[in-house]
């Protein structure tokens, strides 16, 4: 059985993951407006991954006999700037989510909830990958001019996400 504190913290993380999904869909819309269809695709895949994270938490709360309580989602920003600024925001957001996961893990440890700690291991590892893939794109974008063949190539490459 989950403690009330643990349940509240897991419900807050469901909200954070659902907001991440919403944010990445907003970013995908921005990339579409910039005619960067590959980036838009990458961000839509990210949107779906975030929904997957929310579902994982949702299922876990139920498995533990807890109660899911969905919360209001804020609207994401409408503008994200250049492709580099956009992916810098992706990276920053993932760093923020990493800190939330770490705090959740600390709560599980303080509550002596071993099952939740084991469950959260997957998220800890996932965040390492999420940050690394966002940072890799940021670093590539720093090296290329905004309206260039290299940008077109990178966009094409990002459009292949999920196909390998
Ligand atoms: Fe669910 Fe990108 O963190």
C-alpha cells in the first residue's frame, strides 16, 4: 500500500509527465510553423513518450492499491524561438524533469517504500537518455546556421526518429 505522501507525490509526477507531453506537442506545432517537419516529428514522438511515462505512473499507482487523482495542466508557451532556442528549452525541461524524478526517489526512500524506489529506477535511467539526446541535438544546432543545407539535413535526420 502506498503512503498518502507517496501517492500524492506520484500523482504530482503524473501531472508533470502529462504537462511534458503537452509541452512537446506545443513545440511540435512551433516546428511545423517553421516548416521543420523532421523536428516536428521528433517532438511528436517525444510527446508520445511522455504520455507513456504518465501511463506507467498511472498503472503503478493502481497496482499498489492507490488512487490516481488527475490535476489541471497549464497551457504551454506559444512561442519557442529559433530551432536552437527550441531544443535548448527541451534540454532545460528534461533537466527539470530529472530533478523531479530525483526528488520523487528521495520521497520513496524517506517513506521506506522499496517497491517505489525499484519502480523509479527505470525513470532515473530514462532521464539520463532523455537529457543526452536533447543535448546532442543542441550541440549539433550550435554548429549550423539557421537557414542552411546542414539544417535541412539535421531536420531530415530527426524526422527518422522511431524508424530505426
Ligand atoms: Fe518523462 Fe522527458 O521525461
